[in-house]
C-alpha cells in the first residue's frame, strides 16, 4: 500500500496564485472573454507581488486559461470556465531562479577571478565575441550566453558549483521560462545582457574578485527585472 502513495509536491507560489485566479474564473467572478484587472490592481487584490503575479499569468496563458494581449491586457479564454484540474509544474519560478543564480554565480565569479589565467580570459572573451556575432546577425545567442556562464563556473575550479550553475541555467528551458523568453527576449535586451557580460569580463581582467561578484550579481538581477519586473 505505502509503495503506491506518492509524495505531494509543494505548490510553488506562482502555481498557488494561478489556482486562485482560475478559481475566480470558474466561480464566475471573471467570466469568459472578460478582461482581468490591470496587473498592479490585481496584485493588490490578491496580496501578491507583481513578479509572482506575472509568472502566474504566464502559466495560465500556457494552459489556455487566459490570453495576454500586448498593450491591451489579460483576457479570460472562452473555454476557461470548464477547466477542472489544477496545473502541473511548469518549472521553477524564474524570479527565484534568477535570485538563486545571483547568489551562486557571484561566488563562482570570485573563485574564477582568483584562479584566472590568460587562457581562461581568452575562453571567456570567445563566448562574448560569439554572442555579439549572433546578436548582430539577428539570431538567438542563448547557447553562447550559456557558454559564458558555464565557462566562468568551470574556471572556478569547483565541479559541484559548476554543476549547480549548469542545472540552474538549464531551467531556462522549462515551459514557464521559455514563454517568458518568447515574450521579453529581443535584440535590445540581448544587447544589454552582452554589455553586462563585458562589465564582468573587465572585472576578471582587472583581477578584482569583489568587482566580479558585484558585476555578476548586477547582471542577473537586471535579467530578472527584464523578465518579471520588480
């Protein structure tokens, strides 16, 4: 009997918020085709932060409960009231992921800076050059962005931290993070990220571990704001 019992997975905050909004839709509080309150107003009504609400709305868009129309608002889909089951996990909270990455990769940058060699600097520079080429060509530079962060992690000399950095970065491929990327990543935001990589590189080149940590932290916090706001 006990072998058939599955442990209940804790509900992430965005899932709880999404479930609450779905319940309001199913109860008729927000009928099909109606427009939800503005993001700031809805966040206040639910008593949640706007980043968490934005993640919840993206999750509801993925499962077909709402439609987010840029510049117009969030609308309840016609069939949304008939949905009966709660959503499964769509990945970790992107906001929490970026916070975690800022903590971990800040330490990684300090370690990498202390161990940096000319060869290591060259490897980091190559990822920046490749990223710039992709952006200039109008292509998605995500793989080179990944290589930049993983190269720093490898240069830290700590294989456990390198594995953590890789796993956290690859959460970008979750349904929730992927949808945020589709909505908010563009040539301009990637160019800003590239400039932030350049600041990190300059700190590494200057052999300043604290500056490197600060630059990584600033970059990942800025990335969080570009995705889900403050």
